C-alpha cells in the first residue's frame, strides 16, 4: 500500500460477495487464504450492479471476473485490466501504469512500450529525435 500512497493514489476493492464474507476474509490469516491486515476498503457489490456497470460481470454465470480500473482525479478511466478468474494481477505493472499516467499528466510526455519511471519518455514535439536515439 505504501507504493500507492507515495503516488497519492487511493485503492479500493469491490467484490460480489457480501459484507459478511468480507468480514470473514478479514478475520482469516493470509496463510489460511484470508486477507487479514488488508489496509484498503472492501466494497460489497452483492447486487452485482457495479460489476455489470464496469463490464466484468459474466451475465450467464453471474460471476464477476477480475477487473482493475485506474481512474484519474477527474473521474476519467485511464486503464482497464480484465483477467479471467484463474489469472491474478501484477501490482508492479499497475504501479508502472500509474507512474506513466502521472508522468504524462505532469509533463505532457508519451510513455513508450516498456517505459518505467526514470526512463526517458517521448516529448511529442521532439518524437523524431527520441526514435532516432531509441529505436532498435
């Protein structure tokens, strides 16, 4: 969580399980499959409306797949990552995307494929020079 806090980003989880299930998960140690010690809010989407609104609800089965949404301070969705149930998410990739959005917002640059914080981004007005230097 500290990595997100350093970037001034808020984290929340939404699950189609009930608040009672969330309470049980929070009381179960991580070594037993729980989320004891979780520091971000868990929101119960028991009606599945949020999951449907965000396009992660499989209507036929009533199951929500794993979705992750990066939403900027203006409420604009910057990235959507949707994985099927057996596929977990990569926090390092989420942090990389968050860094890229913040870099773009702050400096107006474009972050190329494989970009990471500290690497050179593309100034659109000088893109030709960037490609001359970095293209392989």
